[in-house]
C-alpha cells in the first residue's frame, strides 16, 4: 500500500505498522480531506436544512479511530456517491439517513 505521504516524505508502506497514534498527522490529513468536501459550511451557500443532515449524524457514518475519528469517518451507504470514502463529519450528501438513536459522530 502506498500513496499516503507522511511528514518527512515516507509513505504508509515504508513508515512501518500503524500504531493507532495519529497525533501530528491530523493537520495534514484535515487539509487534504477537508478540501474534498461536498458542501462548504462557509458562506451563504450552506442551506439551513444541512445543519441537521451532516455525515456525523447519518446512520451510514463509520467513525475513524484515533484523533482523526473525532472529525472524520467513512461513508457506508451504497446509495451515496461517497460510499467507501473518508468524509468530514460536518459534510453531507443527498443520501443522508438519520440515525434512529439521534446520536452524532
């Protein structure tokens, strides 16, 4: 596996096994992954109904482990264009399905 670049230039394959400690790597991931968002939460284009239809509240949200899991997870909805992709918890799509327990994140 390669392609994910760590600070210092190493990729996942050459960095050794993942220990679950993602401290220090969060800022780099956040900058890259946030840029891939579907809905910008900044500005007038963000519709009011989207506040209650964010990825973190979707029944198909699977949070990541470590510090990254506080903000990022993977979409597991077969109906979504983002199925199998890492998403920011405050992003969203037209396939949002509310969790029965009302939890978030």
